[in-house]
C-alpha cells in the first residue's frame, strides 16, 4: 500500500484532499511541514500532499521548503474549502463564546465570527482545534473546521459553510522523491521550476524576455528571500505547457543564461478546475 503524508491531524483539509487524491493509500499525519518533506526524502515510495496557496488568503508559506528539499511535483489538486462551526452535541449557537481554528480559517470566516460576536483564538490547525473542543467538553467553545473533523471527533455541525466567500479553493501539491513526468500529448500541462538570478542590473527583466518572445504564459512568478538573507532571492514559477514543447524549451534556455541556480520541480497535468470560471 502506498503512503501519503500530510501536515496536521486527522480531519484536516489536507487529510480530506489526500482521501480524494488516493483513497486506497495509507494516509499518515505529520506534526510539521518539514517532517512531511523529510518523510518523502527518505522514502522513495512515499508522497506528500501539501497546501500551496488559497484562492482567498494567498500563499500558505511552504515555499522555503520547496526550495530546500526540491522534491518532484507529480500533480496539483484543488480542494474546495467549506468551513463549518463545530461544537459538542446539543450545543446552540447562542451557547458559544469562543471559537478556535487556524489563522487562515478564522480570517476566511471573519464575517460570521463578527456577526455572532465570537472571541477568536488562533491555533496551529483546524482539525487540531476540533480535537481540542472534543476533549475539553465545554459548550461555550467551538472550532472552525471541515465536516470530516466533525465526523472524526464526534462533534455537531452547528453552522455549515460559514466562509466569507463561496467557491473558496486551496491548491495542494502532490510531491515525492522519485522523478516522473508525463509524456507530451494534447493535454494541458504545467511546468514548475525555481531559479536564482545572477547578481546584475535588470536581471529579472532580461530573464523573462524569452517567455514573451516565445509566447509562453507564466501563471505564477513569486520571489522569496533565501534563509538568513535580505539581498538574495529565489523565484518560484509555473508556466502553461510541457517542458518538451519547443517554445517552453527555448524560453527556459533563455532564462538559464541569467541564472546561477535553476531547477525543474515538475511537469504535470493542469487540474481541470483551472478551466472553470467559478
């Protein structure tokens, strides 16, 4: 049986995404993202499911680990995020005074929290908050988490879909140590890579020219400082297309002329969600 590691506890959105990606896999929680990456680094047959960004609140903050470990990206998966208010069985909304969850979940449900005059408390993750509510057994406490968390920890869903914006999605990356990429055909692909520029004036401007000339669309370009540095940056980038496509190859060769570090993270099929307007 294959293994999938995720950060958090059972019932987390990462757990939910892992079940959707491969329901037959052995799904194992890790305390930290770093632990997830180390598990995959030390086991070629393991995969990790890592949240990369959220449609509403932006980046999750795992870019430095992608840069550090350089695992291969096998696929992307967009998980619909539906937040629920969870509490002990028989609790009424008027009983609740304090709500616990991950900072991003609290932010994504800020309107509901304000309307119900709840005191918010930031915790490490959503499912861990649900587990805490289950153990504390206090009717004035609630958690914001998934319906899977309610089922996992025997809690009641007091209010469903309490997020500010409908259609909220989190993008997950499926990663591992083995290098694999699909053969080029008529499907839509994403090529993901990282690079660090040579230290020279207008380096970024010059490095991106090849993509414009060859008509290659960049869907992600973000800079991040290297650890312990304020003047050295690396970039994470996604582009539309397969690395074996001639236009993509020409663009990347032009880019490499301006880099001192360049690494392909993966080539994978674009999730069909990208074509949807909702």
